[in-house]
C-alpha cells in the first residue's frame, strides 16, 4: 500500500521499510558526473515528480574536492594549477581526496521520512560505517566534535553532506584499498594531527568488491530501506 506523505506517494514494501533506488556503476565515475546525477534526483524529489529515494555506491576517478566553506589553505598546491581535478562542492567539510579503491556512497534521501536534523543524519552515517567495521572485526570510533570514523587513531572515512529542503546529497567516502599518496598534497579535512588510514592496513587483501555488499546491507538496516532497481 502507498504511504501518503503530503503530496508525495512513497511505496512501502511488505517489510514496512521505505524503498530506495540503488545505483552501482561498474566503472570509475568522474566527480562532476556523480554530482549531476545527485542534483538531478534531488530536483526530482523537490519538484515532487518522483517519491523514491536513491543511493549510489561508486568509485571516483582521482580528484580533490572542497566543501562550500573550505579554506584553500589546506591545499598544499596552487589551486590554479592542481595536480588533479579540483572541484568546489556544495557540501559541508574541508578538502578531501577521491580515488579508485575508495568506496563512495551518495544518498539522496528525504529526511522528512526520518528526522529533519542534519546532526542526527551525520551521526546515522557514522553508525553505518561503525556497523560495517564491526562486521569486519574492527572497532570504528568517533572523535567528539569531529565528523567521520576512525580506526586506531587513523581516519578511514570522511563524511560531508549537502541538503536542500531536507533532501540530501553527497555522503560518505570509505578508504578500502586505495593508494594514499594523493593525500600528501592536502591537509585532509583540515585536520593536520589526524593521519589517514584504509581498511587494507588492518585486513590484508580486502577489496571494494568485498566491502560494497556489506556496506549496502549496513546502510539499508540503518535507514530502514529496501533496495529497488531503477527502470527509468
């Protein structure tokens, strides 16, 4: 039975979870392409032409991104001559680095179905990651006052979100088996005192292919989602 939420009709599954379209591109996705996908879906939700939420699980080509209020002082290169593509993104947070071997999740969710509180949403995204790490035998930790997830004092996951009228975009990036060399050109997240880590540092041989289905499961459990395949 559909759920009437104002003017939006959201399909409920037999389990009473909300449903969301799931996208899993098999190739590396340029950052600007993924941003366009998110914005288009966000606009559909805002215009009420589609009620279904959507989540992307993907890997990016190598690049750097800056949050909307990020300081260029955290770039250790000339922003007019970057070593990789550099983008200013409409998300919170400072500079981050994307590359193959890092699993990125972009949820376009309607927080009116959950809780209209961005601090709550950030903590829920952290919970997704902590739940995943527990499955892998690792202890994911928060640091008070900061956003993200750490393992043994190394930051393994960055989180930065954008939101318009409670429709989200951007999301989280988990370092799995990526090359960390590109981080040398920036101060990641503006945190000089916090080194960067990746899952392969503690679980030799682990790959994105192994982690992705586990992360999908943790995400769906945390947000009460059943996955749907997009037919549009």
